[in-house]
């Protein structure tokens, strides 16, 4: 069996890993680069129970457990570690808030090492793909620009205009999955832009994540998230926007002034960040759906076609359980570990692809 996976983000890599473990030939087709978008530029924060009370609860709990298992089973270091997580309030011009300071430690605890963790998302995606390749998976550097189908369903994809045969096709292109509405009957996947900085903070920064409400001098309220990592860097993200998404992920750049605003927040929040060199100034687009839940499942009316995207801020967390469940769906005909019915694409109306140009 050969499965063609469109998209080389963490979801595509996870699907390839679990399919390859089942003896399926998985081909990940990615035109820009592995983990080139949100999968390589997100925070990598993991939470066991933050989705409890929502349809995501079972998916998140299963995935949190899989992250711990994969850290023991797959070779490589992607910075997996458990965290203490805090939240609190900061105002522009006030005293600096740093997770190392007494003031920061008095923030409300949101999670402990029992319930929160982290990974370096780009390194995690790469490790999943390498592990999949050891089981026969292939990463192909090409661009998917169409689907090959007949009355019986999908028979492959068009790659740079040439047909590539496959027994099944999975759309896992993050927010760029909206392009697949030109080929298949699918709901819309929208994009939400976020900005981030990575600081070279060094080894003294401990495993204490912080979610902070911060009021800028302008009066605007932001919610920066601070994630020290095991490699001595600290990731900080904030400032979302709805700037139109380019067709090429390599063309994504920060909004004018957004990085300067984020850097100013960091200086006020943490003396450690204010003194640290900046390794990366970046932006990415998260995939979101109309109801906030991912699209995971078979595409109605088209045999052998599947979708897995729209995970919003929980893409890194929920990638392992998504990959496991999609592999079960393709190989066994049904997902066994997680109930995918809440994420079925038919729950939402299909998008009119003629609106793409607008």
C-alpha cells in the first residue's frame, strides 16, 4: 500500500511515522521544506488536560502520553522535558516580571511537571520523519498541484504537473490546505498569523513556562507566552494578525513593527531576555477552522482521500495521536485509539474555491 501525504509539517510527519510502522509505504511531498512553517516556528508547548471539557480532550490526553513514549522510542534529542507552568498579569512600565524572580514565582500555577511539557517543534518534526524513513517512508521535495482521480476515487496526485500514483492521499498542508479545495470537496481552513522571537538565554533559565497578560503603553493588551527550552534558548510569541497568507510558505515574513513591539514587551517582562542575543525573528500562520476543531478523517464522497489539519495552537501537542489515528483509519478502516467523529470534515460546509483569488 502506498499513501501520499501532502505536506511536510508535524502532522504529515506523524502520519508517515505511524503508517510506516504498519508497513505502509508513506511518501511525504513537501515543496518548501520540512517543518518550514508553524511546525518549525511554534512554541512546542504540551498540556495533558488543558483541552478537558472539549471534544479535543481524548485526542490531547492520548497525544500527551505518546509524546512521552516517543521520547523513549525514537533516536534524537528534540528537547522533550516536563515543565512547571505559570500565568499572571504585567503592565508596561511596571516592575520586570521574570520566571526566575520571586514576583514571577508568585504567579498562579497553571500546570506542573505532571501535566505540562515541551519540545522543540522543528527538531521533533525532523525526528519523526527520520524515524519514518528508517521504516521505508520517503520525503520528496516537490509541490503538489492537483489530484488524480476517477469514478472510483483518488488514484494519486499531480506533482509539479506530473502524476504520482498512490492508493490513498492525505491533505496535511496546514493553512495551505485551503488550496486543496480546488481539487476536493473540503471545508475552509483559515490562517491566523503569529510572531515570535527566540533568545539565546543560556543554561540558567529553568523549565518554567509563563503565560502573561501584558498591557502595552498604547493600551492594547497582549498575551505573550514564554517557553525556556532545554538547549538554552527561550521562545516568546505574541501579536496575532490576519495578514493575508502568501501561497509560498517561504514568503512568510513578520508584519511591520510587530517584532519591535514583541521585543519591547520582552525587555519589560524579563531582565534575562532584555540582555540576551536574539537567534530568530519570525512569523508563522496557524491553521484554524470555522468551529475551532481540526479536520481529521475521510473526505466524504471521494474514496481513498483523507484530511488532517486545522489544529490551531495545538498542532504540536496533537500531532502524535492524529498520526496514529489517521494511520488506523487508512489501514484498518477505522480509528481505534481516538474517536475521530468530532473532527469529521462533513460537519462543516464545503468552501467555494472560486473565492480563493479574492
